[in-house]
């Protein structure tokens, strides 16, 4: 049994999302789509992301440019994740 199943799930999700912008051939909006998909993923799993707008923007841009690695992205998301209000 995993010590932190939701934490493991988040790490898997982060790895998948970290390069999502490269997979979709949208003319514009890949980064917005990736961020929105991440927020929805957390919501479906009973969590919400409380990220300051500037920090979220900087993180998304860094991930898209490849200057933010997966473990660092996971750390950022873990720091912003909170249980969703019921």
C-alpha cells in the first residue's frame, strides 16, 4: 500500500502534464489548456489549487520552456494543493 496515494497520483499527473503543451497542436492556448486540465484533475480528486496568479503564470511558462523539471513542478503543485471545500 502506498504511504501517500494522493501524493503518488499527483506526481504521476505532474509528469503527464509537464509536457502536455507539446502534444497538442493548438494554434494558441496550449499552456492555458494544460493549466486548466491540471486544475480540473485536482478538482476531480477532491483538491483545489490555491496558487497566486503570478506564481502560477511563472510556473506554467517555466514548465513550457523546459526550465522547470518535473520534481520541481510537483513540489510547486503540492505546495498549492488544498482539500476542496465541501
